């Protein structure tokens, strides 16, 4: 019987050691990842029941690797053991301190009335980690970077997500200078994730052909001729209907997707020129080029490749519009691109002219064929003397530098009449036509005639 009892005792001791190894860190005897997960789940359930908060703190030591490398692993181990004892003393009974690897620890702070209640404890943890240690003849000092997140949150969240949030916040503390804490911003993270999801959805839409071009006519109000159209992108969203560019273009503005979309627009415009030509309609198209696309070092080569895929279309049928502010971002590079494109027959227009830092110097350096007066000046020119003065100035500049000028935002007959009197004949805007689908354009072109007031003005000016 004594032998049997001895065997049972040894087996139980062995099982107990295995249990300890499975759930505790061998060096510090703190809970490991496995036990931490269990404790965190229990703490989350308790917080829900009691209507309280808990905090998850991810702690990473600053300068520990250097200490470990310089003084050896034995000294490094002594540092970890000493710090463990100090941090345990800084916490309350019921809180959990776990070591999850190397110099990384996780703390679960429970029974918090509100999120701010954790801050005194966090401050104590920082102080405990930064206190100098006397190890034999050595005096060593490290510090800690802490990331904090809370539970519950406005959205349902799992334990592993809390750990990831705290880890992200800890990284922010490191970036901000170490030896400090950072609190995870759930709202900002949601915004970032939403932004990422939006990017992926736009990428998918591009692959699946959900984008379409609509076209707004540009006319000569004096002669009545339709001189071209501006291509405007729309998203034919399967669930939300037709979306305007303001709903998706800002998402990709600083992303490589902006280049892919810009090149898709160019290609789609050239295809449309071919289709209209088959119906007997010769119609140049202007497309907008974003700053990101224009700044590509191989912009001209890529443009040539797109044009080469449509050998039946003259490069002169494609006009590129660049925002004035984008052109100014890198004057030298943009002027070189404009020159190179002019050599292959593709001309540039300077869009939203007057909104940037207009000067004679850069107008002279940029070989743009056309200046587009920003619609904000055109829209208010009938009532605002300042806008009218700017308009007169731009038209005068265009004439002096032998550039054509077109007014955007012509909404009424009166707008067109005043522009004609100022010497601006080219225009686009809702007073002429709203953007329309490709199949609507031929009929509109066939039917369009300038307003009688513009025709009468033309006749009176001719007689003078």
C-alpha cells in the first residue's frame, strides 16, 4: 500500500508540475499566454455582469535588448525577475500580470469604475519599470512603453482583438519617445479600417468594370460649335446606384490606385472616341490627371502605351487637364511632362485657374494650350466685382500669352452673355448641358443651338 500511495503522490506532483509549465512562465513564474487568455475571458465576463470597465495594458521594456546583449543573458534574466516583482507590487490583488515573451508583458486591470481609474496604476507601472536596479556591482536602468485599451467598447470585441489594440497603442508610445503610455483610439482605428476597406472595394470595382464615364459638352458660345467634352468619372455601384466622384476619389488620392484609375479613364476615353467616330461623330475628350499620376516618373511612357493601343485615334483628340495647384507642386517636372506630351500631340489644360498662386512666371513656363477659369469666379461674377475683376484679369492673361481660355460653371444665359462681352467664347456648365452618358451625347450635339441672346450678341458685335 505504501508503494501505491507513493506512486500516486509522485504522479500528482508530476501532473502539478506539468500544469504549472503549461500555464506559467518558467523564469518569472507569471501567467503565460495560455493562462492570460483564460483570465482575460473571465475578466471580460465579470465586467459585463458588474457593469464595470477593465483595461488591457501591453508593456514592452525600452533598452532591455541592449542590456541583455551587453551584460549577458544571466543579467538580463535578473532584470526581468526584479522588474516582475516590482510591477506585481504596483498592482492590486485581482489584477493579472502575465509575461508573453522576451521583454513583453500584459496587465489586466479589473473593477474599474471608468477608464480614467486605471491611470494611477499605469503611472505606478511606469515608475516601477524605470527605477534603477542594483544587481551585484551593476546599477542598471530600463523603462517601459505601455499601450492601453478598454473593455467594453461601443462594438462587440474579442479578447484577442483587445490584445492587438493594446499592442498597437504600445507601438505608438514607442514612436512618441518611449517611457510613456498611449491609449488606443478605437474611433481612429475604425476610420483607418474603414478607409482600408473602401480602398479594397474601389479596387474590386475597377476590376469588375463598375466605373463609367459621363461627358459634359464644351462649346463655343459665339459660333455655336461643340468643341469637345470633359470626361467625368462615376461609380455605378451595384447597391448604392450612381455615385459622384466626391464619394470615392478622395479615398484614393494618395494611393497607387489613383494611377490605375487615371489610366483606366484615359483608355476608356480613347475607346469612346472610336465608338463615336463609328457613328460619324468626331469628338475630342479631355480627362483630368491627378497629382499622384502626373508625378509618376514614367508618366509619358505609360501615356504613349495607352495611345498605342488605339492607333486609329489621333493623340490630339485627347486633352489632359491638370489642377493648377498640382502643376505648381513640382514646376520643373510638370513642365517637362507637358513639353513631352506636346511633342506627341497631346495638349494640356490648366484646370481651376485662378485658385492657386497664379503668376506670369509660371504661366510662361508651362506650355498649356488652355486655361480653365474656376467655376467659383464665374458663378458669382454677376454679383461680385472682385470675381469679375479676376475674370477680366485671367482673360487678359490668356490673350497676352496666346492661350485659349474656357469658363466653367456657366449656369445662366446672363453668365454666357457677360463672358462673351469680356472676350471669352468657350464655356461649359449646367446652363449649357449637364454631364450625360455616352449614348446621349450624339443626339444632344445634333440638337444643340446657342441661346438667342448669345446669337444676337454675336450679330451686334460683328456689325460693330
